[in-house]
């Protein structure tokens, strides 16, 4: 948007008024509404870096205060999963959750990645059963892409961090 400044509040030119700014076509929410939305989002989501940090701080044998649930198939689990995660495919949640989970312990679900809503479906199923639950953003894909160790049917593995998703310097903080 082109603005004319005269020391007073900016005004738009006729040319800029005919072409809407795609970012501001729908104006941002009021600050109080934005704070409520983003606060709620953080209540429902955790990112892989935070999950990894909490798990690392609890090791060895410590309790991070939550349980991580891999909601994928056995074949997917065998391909790679978060160390210490519990394997509970979404379809089996109604039958197995009460046997495997303590209702007092929060749950963090994950599936393949951002293109998969399996972790969301699992989180819904668990919340309907009375569990407090968060979804791990990025799923297993971003766990591996950020360079965190994972387990497979053959043993442990780790990939180099993808420089588009995480700092490549060991133990560097992304700053967010």
C-alpha cells in the first residue's frame, strides 16, 4: 500500500485503494482477541523442540509430567518413533486408553507430520474420554528433521538437522 506522509496520519492513494493488500484484506484481530486465540493455541499444541527439551530434562528415568503417544500404525511405528513414546494407534484409543494411560497425566499426541491430522483425531478421542491432551506440531516428520534421536525396529537413529527447520549447530537454541 502506498502512503503519502505529511507529518500527519498516512493516507492511501487512489491507486493503492483499488488494489487490496492481501495480508490486510482481513484486518488483524484486536489485541485482546489475538491474545485469547494465541493463548488457547498454546494450550492445545506443543512443538517438537519443547517436547524434546522436556524429555531430555527428565532423562534418565525421570518423569517429564506428560506421556507422548504415537498414534500411527505398527508399520509406521517400526519405521521410527520418539524415544519413550507409547504406541497407541488412534483406532485403538477407545479400547486401550483406560488400560494404558493415567487420567491425571497430560498426553501429547503425534502422527506423521503437518500434512496428517491423525494426531488431531487422537487428541479428540482422548479428550472425549476425559484426558488432558496437546498435539505435537510437526509430528514425527519434524522430530526427525530437527535432528532429534528416534527409535526404529532396528535400533536408534538420528539425522542431521534440516537447516530449514532447526539450527545446525549442536545444542543451539532457535530463539523462539
